[in-house]
C-alpha cells in the first residue's frame, strides 16, 4: 500500500507554515548542539585518542582502583537509597491515601513534600554534619558522643534517602489514588483481612509503580554530585571522581571516559524505567477511582502509622530548619548564644555575597523564561502535531533527564572549550555566561517538558483543531489557544526552571569561571572548608529566595490562572 | 447567506493507517468516490470504524489522503492546510475555546480574517440571533448547557460563511430529547443559510431526519448512496438493511418472475415479493422484510412459532421462529387485535411490495 502521497501532502502542509518549520529547525539544532553533541564528543574523545581509535583510555581508567571502587560505591548507594526511599515513600503515601489523618500530620506531610523542591541540593548534608558530626549538636552536646563520623557511606545514604523519598512519596501517592477502591472492597468482602488486601491487591497493582519509583531514585542518587561531595569524605562516587579527575588530576580524557561509564549506567536504568515500567504502570492502573475511598479509622492502625510518619516528617523538617539556625549561632559547635546576624552580614561584607546573588539571579532569570517557553513549544509539538522529526525532539529532550549534571559538564568542557569538534567554531561561548545559561536551560528542560506534556494531554485536541479550522496558522493557534490554556503549567514551569537553575551545581561547578560567582558554588566551597556558619547563611538566603518565588507563583496563579475558569466544564 | 455554495467531490480517495498493535497497514478509507451537490445536506452514516470521520477529516484537511484527490467547488484542495480551506467544522466535543466568552469564540475566525470591528460585531450578533443565543454573548463557555454550547459551535462555523459546513457527530454528547430538537434546528439553519453540509453520524434516525442524501459506509468503503427513502425501502445489502432500521432476512430460491414481482420459495412455501429484476430465476436469494410491515395471523404465507410476545405500547413485539430462523415482528396498534402468546403457532403475512430481494 502506498502511503507516500499522504506523507508528501503532510510534508507540503507543514512547509506551508514557515514559522513552524523555523521553530522545528531551531529546536533540532539546539537539542543536537547542546544535548547530543556534548555526549557524542565524550564518546568520541574517549575512544579516539592521540593514537587513533582504541579502547586505551577506557583500559586506563578501569585499571584505576579508585575508579572501579567508585563504580561499586555508586551502585551500592544507588541501590540502597532507591530501596529505602521507595519504602519510606510508600509508607507516607499509604498513610496519606488510606488513613484518616489528623490536620497537623496532614500539614507536616505537605511541608515534607515541598521542602526538597525549594531547597538547594546539599542542604541536608550540611545539617547532617552540623547535627551528627564530630561537633554535632545532637551527637556531641545531647548525647555526649565525641568523634562521631558522619562522612562516608552512611552519611550519603541517609542524606540522599531523606532528600529523595519525598519524590517517591509524591509519585506513589498519585498511583494509590488511582486504584479503584471497589477492587479492595471486593477483596475485603470476600473475606480478606486488611493485611491480605494490601499484599494480594494493592501491592501487586503497585508493583510496576514501585519499580518505577525505585529506578527514578536510583538514577537521581547516582547522578547526585553535591551530597557525596560534601558528606562523602573519602568515599568517592562516580560523580565526584569525575569532578576530581578534572579539577584535581587535570585528566580530561580520563574524565570523559568515566563520564561515558556513568552515562551508560543511567541511560540503561532510564531505558528500563521509561519504556518498560511506565507502560506497565499505566496498564495496571487505568482511570480514576469510581468513588471516594473509605478511610481507615481503626485507632490501632491509624495511631502508630500517623505517629511514625509524623516523627519522620518532623525529623526531616528539623534537618532543614537546622540550616537557618546554624547561620544564627556565633560559632557552631562552641558558642550558641547570643544569636547573631553577623554571618549574614559577612555574606555581603566579606564574601561578595551581593555579587554572588546578583550573578546567580541574573543568569537564572534569563534562563527560566527561555526554558519555560521552549518546554511548552516542545510539548505542543509532541502532543498536538504530526511530523517526522517529532520522535527525535521528544526523545532527546527526555534523554536530558537521564544525563547526570556532571556528565553534561564534562561534555561541555570537551565539546566547547576548543570549539566544535576542537575546530574553534563556537569556542567563544566557553567560559561565558551564555554557556551557563544554556546549561541551566538544558538541565531544566525535561521537567518543564514533562509537565507541559501532561498539561496539554488534558486539553481536547479538537480545541486547537477548531482554531486551525477557523483559519489560524500554527503560530496563531499556539499563541491564542495553547499557551493561554496552559498558562498555569507555563507559570509553574517558569518558577521550577528558576528554582532549579539557581540551586543547580553539578554541571555548573565544572563550567563556571572566576568572573561569575554563583551561590551554590560558594556554598559548596565554604562547606568543604568547614566554614559551616557562612555556608548556612548563604543557603538560608537561597532558600528564602526559592521559597519566595514559589509563593509568588502561587499568588500569580490565583489571580491570573486559567485553571479555575476551565475547571467548571464537563 | 453563504458567499457561494460549493460542491465537494472525492475521487478515488484512500487513507491508510497502521494498526498500533500489529503494525500492519490497513485501509481506513478505500477508493471512495463521492459527489456532493452544492447546497445539499449529505450524511456519512456507518458504525464506528467505518471511515466516515476519517473521510470528513480529509475534507477538512486534518488528514491527508494517501490516494486520490479532493475537490472543493471544482478546485483540488489536497495540499491546502485546514486554515486555508473554505470549510468550517462543528466538532463532536464542540471544541469551544474555554478562555474566551461566546462573542469572542464566534468572532475568532472573523478576527483572523482581519475584518473591521463593526462588521465583526454585526455578523456575530446576526449569527447568534439565528442560532437563538441573543443576549448570551458575554457568557463564558462553561456557563452554557450542552445544547447552548452546540449552538455556539454551530454559530462559530456558520459566521465564516464557508463553502461547506462539516459536522462530526455533533449531537452525540446531548441527551436524547435535546438531540431530536437540535437536529431539527440544524436542518432549519442549514436550509435558511442555504449552505452545503456534510454530516457524520452513526445514528440512523438522525441521518434519516436530516439528510437529502445518505452515504452509508462499511469498512472504509461506500456501501450505498441514496435518499433516506431509497436506503430504507431498497437497501442493496444485508449490511445496509440491518444498519438502517431492523430487518429480517429470509433465505430462499427465486422460482420465477411474474410482472414486476418475483416468486420465491422459502421453507418450501411460495411467496410473492417485489424488486426482483436483478435476481435470476433459479438462483439463491435473500428476502428483506421490515418488522413493521409484517403481521401475525391464523392464516398466511409461512408458519411460525411464537417464542417471545411483549406489549410495547405502540406495538406488540413478537419473536417468532421460522424453521430455525428467528424473525422479529412489530404489530402496530395492537389494541383489539388477537394477541399471540409464547408457544402459539401462527402464520406471518405481508404485502408483496414491502418485501424485496437483495
């Protein structure tokens, strides 16, 4: 059968729309240049050295005992953190969806799910050291334990688990809410106990979802740079080894080869997660619950579960609160009173805080609208349009999700410091603010695109078709119909991009030049030096900024949001 | 009202899709040729998956035909995008723009055509009056009932004065009563506006009530084209007969022709039927018999056994067995007639003109 005429006509129709064609070409160029090319150059560089095509570089790095140890360390931590986060996330999600919660515990849960979103990635490491370290508030002053060593394996595991379990909690909560309560009621009705219902109905239905949560956490964990950097001590992971290989050993080829190894691991996990588990999750959990669930009110169940989760939540919140408090003590670990603002003063007087905040702010502020708009355009193209390169655009923008920041950073160094393919072309952007902005955009693009796609999927395709049918071209349709309808998603994408950019560190730390002071890089530096009070002061201000922008977004949405107007439909 | 009524012609149109599971190509529409007269109301009717919506979307431009050419008012339009075609569509889900009020929804297409403000206002108000929505122009779409949203969708398409108006199952989201009143409305407005309309539906009564012509589609192919009467009384195939109204099928053998009637042997009995020119003497044939043109009696052509007998108000419903063939009979106005009970034996009778061979 010949489908060629139809395809040719589709192509002709697309070409009749120059703005659309230009957009697609620009997008493809951007994605190729700043996502695919840096990864490709890593592979090329590590395979094609001075003596032609060989596995020499790989052989060399794999012969380093530090590197092979880093691989097993990373995998071990990813595995343990993945399992712990999934379990704790499941517990929280189950309690929230199935148990009648007291108002206070409900509030605690909300805060816990919110905190990791607005805080910089290494906050928990800081507070872990300050609470449980050698001069830890709890270990030394409460329990009288001197010489407690938080650095290393357990430090990373605890900190990462506390950082990542809220993500699992949110994911699993969504899944549990999609289980039709009548399935469980039917099992109860046939004589199963609550425990039996959980093990024979709820759990099997959730299994792919749990696997999904595990893998997402696993990927996050092995890609995490900031926490192992601060609390890892001599326990190296892949992300930190790559960083040290560049900044310490100045071995860029070696780092490229290591980055390829890390990338391969995350890509494999990502592949399983994306193409196997996600479809399975969708297959077992279809549609919405037919009616509200009867919540468990039996005190023997609710009380212990609520207490357990609330304690955990309080612990997590305490860890976060420790940071601003730490910035108020005169000398951490020695002198606790009177509380002082001198560290905040020093941020600005002694440590160029103003410049750091200005630089971070400015770069993130430029990057976030670009990111938000790009991700909305990509989502629109992916969900609503039909054209050949669509698969490519979708795949590459999702691929960015699986690329650890460190790998991207090394890719940019290799790819742009000498220009494209070391020819000098485009080399000018290396070391400028532009490349930092591009990294911010690339790093936040997948999250924005994902939320844009899910927002657009909820909009009936025929709404845009009707505008198209009435005479609007693609650009007009996007501007007058699509964008106004996903205003909320656009706004939240804007803020998420801003928050992610201003708290980013893993790729940035490899690319930043002395002419830019970035807050996160500063905090990392102070934390490494042991200057916790000043690090805390920086981090506190950063948290205030990010939290402030989230509040601002919620406020904006309340006034300008479209969702309320549209919700009345059906 | 339309600037110019346009006809639509499809020449050997095919559309090929890939089955998402088996990845095999199949024809959603296969080698379909149609001629739609300017100003007429034509319905594409068929079960889901028959290709009717795909055909409509190819005319609108959302899908591109893999074979053949589509003409609108004599011009080939295959390469035109939907926004460049002189068609306007009323969508199944209405597809109103939820962030605009009624006025802006209707004015959307006019603004794109860069008309001046006053003209737009006059046109929108006129059209809202035509569809019975005067005074509602400031409301948001979610403040309207389903029927009102439907009218906005119609107004929005009409105001553009398109050469052809396309309807994609526009009434399927309304309740039964409203559906009936809306379809008379649609017919009235189409005739007042004098516009060519192509209407997709799977509801046969809608098709009958609305259309000048019905095009019945089956598995991507046109099964029959004709006026509602032609299609109802002279279905060309079992599929068409069954799809339009209820039908009984009696297998038999054509014995001979007598004038315009034919004599068919069914279960060993000779029965007179009309419309037999195409069936040769001596060949196997199927006789189509509408339930409402058949009655039960103590004497008649064919002996049957009653297996279901229910009072339906307007008629008595019977299921009867003729040999091992089940027939349905609607005996209208049953008051005062003899009512057969389950298990009774009886005969069926019908006028020769109300049965025909296919």
